[in-house]
């Protein structure tokens, strides 16, 4: 944990089964504005997002079985999630999300920089998929991620450890 975050009461802990209601709330908060264009009533938006959360959860637990599923906390209250899948060649940032009131404060950037610091020490590439319209891609670019390829609505972005970057 970066010292600046730790001194501000930010920590990480493994995800637990009783985190499901928080994780569903977090998911809804990250997708709610996308549904504004639908004109659906709020109940329909919530039903749709709850179903999408369930499907995403099933995908993550099926295809990322060895992933570190972590809850980001502030003074032991959940404020976000950080999912990392470490392998011998790369660290895949599966997901990073914060509740709206915690966004824009440098927490996500500091956590990702710590991940990149570790990846650099271990000589691992870091990768992430980001939607074309996600404003977080600017953060990823500031951290040194570069566009690799387009995959449907997502961009695959990668960060190379300093030893692997071209001169």
C-alpha cells in the first residue's frame, strides 16, 4: 500500500462473500450514467444493472480463478475494488473501481502505480481492457499504458517495465 494512502486510512483486504451487496452497489455506480440515454425508468435500469453485475461476477469467477479480488477500504469501510490477475509474464488489471465520492482523489492512480512498481520489479507487463469512452484511459496513459489493439468496445492497453521499453 502506498504510504500516502495508508496514512489517509486507505487499505486493501481480500474480498469476502458478504461483500456482494457493496459490490453490486459499486457496479451500479460505475454504469448508471451510461443508461441515461435509454429513457428507462429507474427500476428497469436497476434490474438491468443487477443482472449485468451477476453476469460479470460469473465471468470473473469462471475465467479469473486465481485472481486477487481485493476490496479498497477507507478506515475499514468499503469504497472500491481492485482485481489483479498475476501470471509469470504479466499482471492483468481485471478491474479497478471506486464509489463516485472517492473518484478523482488520486486513490486509483496511487494503487495502480504501486501495481506497476511491483510489475517493474518482477519484469512483468501490465495490461488492462478499457472501454473507448471511459475517461480513466487518460489516467492509464499518464501511467505509461499504451494502446495495443481494439477488441470490440474495449481497447487493450499495456504497460512495459522499464527494461523492456525500446530505447
